[in-house]
């Protein structure tokens, strides 16, 4: 690939060094993708799809096929936007990479999903610390075809714009909600536990670990519990939260969050690996093999 992503600066946050990019919207430079780029997409796509049958939620797999995504080549945003626009009114926009939170929330609030235009290098095939095209396009975009999830994502964006105006603690509560649902959420299907979180479906190791490891907790979805729960961005999750339907997510975003933020400000945050007496525990993790320090 000729062009390189325009990284603006490395933002030093409590989650460590997070690259923040220019916030402009850019056309997908589809003709600039190299053979390596398409091969990386093909390898990741084929490997994850093979892993995810029986692990990912039915909605995710059905939506990904309905979008016409294949391993053959990197999908064109224009092609995806025709199908997606028809289904739920969402549009993909090309971006340089991770955006400042308010920019990101504002896009979601307007049914625009930012997709990083570049894909990882072959040597990063198993792990990359920031969202690339594969994470966004393969992981986040399919469920935007689902009307209820699409509504949740827009409601989340509107909530994010509001939380940004309230202050950093409200923002942190809301970022945890995104982390434990959109990125690392599990859903209970009649035929078993399944993955819907984008951070999991785009990760080979965590697609297996999240369902099969005894190390981690699996706890029933509880909005305020999630908003209090810390997380790390560089290890598998110590706790996964489980919804019983996407309707449960959209119902959770109906109330005004302002009084919830005020209540939570009086309560301590919860370490990522803890289990509380009030938790609906589907699985109590053994804690073996967790990273032990530095919970954010
Ligand atoms: N920017 N492009 C992009 N993609 C994301 O998923 C993203 C982001 N900025 C902030 C962010 N996610 C998270 O902090 C959300 O919790 C807001
Ligand atoms: Fe993501």
C-alpha cells in the first residue's frame, strides 16, 4: 500500500499510549490496496469465519453473509453502503484510525460508522493494538444490519455526546458500556452462549478463550454493574457480560443516564476480575492466567 495512515499524535491516557489520528473523513483508497493487503484480509476472514461458526451469534454470521462480504478481496465501502443503507440507514465512512471520543460519538449519533481505511501488516496478523480495517469492517459492521443493534449503536452515540458534556467520569462509565457490550459482549442463544462483541470476533485467540476458558467470569448483563467495572485493553477479558437479546441492550439505553452517573459517582469502581454478591453468575472464573496488575 502506497499511502501510510496519518497518525497525528500518541495520546498518553490511563490506558497507556493510544494513537489518535486526524479526524477527517477520507475516501477508501481501494485501488491502492496491495496484493499483501488483500491476502491479509483473505487469511483473517477465512480463519475467523471457520472459527466463528458455532461460536458467533447467528445474527452476526447471517448479517455478514447478507452484506456480501467474502474472503476474495477487501470489500468496497460503496458496495457495503448500498446494502447497509437499505437495511438500517447506516453509512460507513473512511477514517485514518482511532478518533477522539467526541468525534466518534457524533458519527455514531448520526448513523455513520468510522472504518479505518488501512489493514494491518502481515507480521501483525495475530494481534494489533489499535482498530484496523479488519477489526472495524469484519468485526463491527455486520451487526449494523440488525435493526435493533443498529438502534442501540445510534442511541449509544447520542449518549456519548451527552456524557462528553457531563464530564470525564460519565464518559468513563459510558466507555465501559461500549467495551463490555459492543467490543466484548456475549449473548445467550437457545442453543448456547455466543459471541457478538467485535473485539472478540476479530481476534482468533479470544474467540476461543471467551467461551471455553474457565479463567474468566461470565455474568448476566447489568448496566450499572458494567459502568462501574474496570478493564484492560491489552489482555483477554477477566469478565464477560452476557445479554439475552439485543432488545435488552436497547431497553437499557432508554432511561436518562444523568441520575445513573450521579449515583455511580458515589460508588467505587470494580476490579475487572471481581464477582459481587448481586451478580447473576453464569460462570465464576478461576482467575488462572490473568494479568494481575494495571487494571484501568
Ligand atoms: N475511534 N475510529 C474509532 N473507532 C473506535 O472504535 C473508537 C474510536 N474512538 C474512541 C473509541 N472507539 C472508544 O473509546 C469508545 O468507547 C468511545
Ligand atoms: Fe472496535
